[in-house]
C-alpha cells in the first residue's frame, strides 16, 4: 500500500510470492481495500478473536493470517491498514513459506471463494435462470412445431419461463425473503410480470432478430446469447430492487450475498 515498502534486496522469488500472492488473494476476495493479507503484524480486539477462533483450522502456515482476516470480515469487524516498511531480518530464521505452505494457502483461498460463490444468491439465480432457459427453449420448439408465428412462439415460451423463474426464485434464491400468502403472492407475481415485461420485450425483439440474422437452426445459440448477455443482468437488477427488495436505490447493494 502507499507509504509501505519491502526491502529492495529481497530475492526475486520472495518478491513474487509477496506481491503475486497478495494480488491473487485480493483478486479472488474482490476486496481492493485490503492490500496485505499475509502479514502477521496485526492488532485485534478480543471480541473479534472470540468470534472467529472456532472457524480457523490451520495455525502454522500463511493460511492462518488469511483465514483470520477473511472471517473477521464475515463478522463485520472494522479493518484498517497502516503503511509498514519491512526491514531485513537480523535475528532468527526466515519465515519464507515452503511448497506445502504455498499449496495450502492457494487451496484455502481458491476453495473458500468457490464455496462462497456456490452458496451465493447469484449462483442460485443462475441455476434458476438455467431452468428457465430449458423451459423457454422447450416450449419455443413446441409452439413453433404447432405452427405459431415466430414472435408468438417467443412471447409464450418466454412467459412460461417467467412463471418458472418466479416460483423457484421465491422458494430458493430469495428464500430468506420468501413471499407468502395468497394475496401477497398474487400481487408480487403481477409485479414480477411487470418487471419481467422488460425481459419479455428483450427476448421478443432480439430473439426473432437473431434468428433472422443467423438462421433458425441456431436458435439455441441466439436464445443463450440473449438470455445471458441481456436478460440475466436485467432480471437480477429488477428482482433485487423491486421484487424481493434486497437492494436499495442509493443504498448499499451486495451482489452475491
């Protein structure tokens, strides 16, 4: 970080491990505020230690420093950094990590972030969206085989996918804010359809347009492109802002929570 430094005479590999390792961790953790995840030079409050100590399983490698900081964030501890100018060690032995330590550290960071993503709301949203894609694609082919014009085929199949997405997002993706009761369900479903009108319009316009450009035999690719690049971002924004209201305009929205 600005104001801090490492000795210029550190070996090349040590610099790579220090700078490259922290860059990798910062990238996966999606946290630009924390610059040094591996330093052991820290001050902490007792309540933070008491809350996270039971979650830390590795005490001897750099995994300890990283996991402690990771879990401190999870309990909303306030984290601040001050510049530190490292000097060459005069006494004792170097704490340069060995291969086993590096592997354990790499595995902890990678595995932790993969599990975070799998348990995230956005991942669930993506899975539900994929089932909606299957519903959409299946009924698109069915309606087309029944002789419906292309625009109506896309319109009806998209509406069925919207119904599918509402049910499973309510039960699973946004389960902690599940909408219950007949009246609330009807009202929210109507709101859901209203916000999904944008998705309906997007697919009804860009679907047939894409088919005209590349041909009917590539309709699956057209649908995938339209859903992933246009519909998915739009829907996720609308669901969080207006249906389940996990975000607030002008407030603090947390993707993946």
